[in-house]
């Protein structure tokens, strides 16, 4: 059984709100926790215990020199989806950190991008039961043309928080 934490409580508390309001609340709340996510204007489209879907538009402040979504913004999108989803399952008495990310850039992205991260029930149980551990979190990134411009591997780790002296 997944242990509750502040992030999962926020998702549960907003679950009955209309989609547009939920999306705005999740985006603003997480943008305050991780300022770079707010700066990039990443939008949370869907959030539940099994998957998170986030989106970034091809806007001027996120573009590269050929007017596509910048490589770093693509990686940020995948990292955001996997981090939010993993964070739903890591109890508050642990700290969540990305251990490694590997991104292969396959083709130029067309328009905005949508990333979908997912966790099986077995992976959720593993996170909840391990005081310290790491897990590759699956994520798919699709552009507006339906192509997969990048393939990613995001390795997340969690460990107990240190007690202050």
C-alpha cells in the first residue's frame, strides 16, 4: 500500500475539481516547489497514482536556434513527469533525487511536446517498501506530429532524510 505524502494529498484533494482548474493548481503548486518547472510553463494534464502527463509548448523562451523546443527543455519535461510521479509514492520522511538521466535525441520536434510517465502497481509497492532505493521510471515523449523525438531513461533514487543536529 502506498504511503500518503503531501504531494499525493494535493492530487487527491483536487481530484473532484474540473480538469482546467486541476491542471492550473498542479502546475502552479509544483512550479513553486521546483521554480524551473514554473519558469518553463510546464502544464500538468493528467495525474493519478499510475501515470502523469505533462506538456510544454514550443514557446519562444524554450526554443533553440532552429525554433524547436530546446534539448534541455525536452529533458526537463521528461524529468518533470517522472519526478512528479515518483514523488507521489515517496513518503515525506524520505528525499527524492534524480540519480541519472539519459536522453537520446532522435529527430527535430514538431510543435509542443507531451511526456507521459507511468508506474506499475509493483513499482509503486517497491518504492513504498524500500527505505532507500532507486528505480528507472518509464517515460514517453511525443511531439504534436505524433513522433517520438527523444527516448529517455530517468533513474530516480530515494533515501531517508537526515535529521538535523
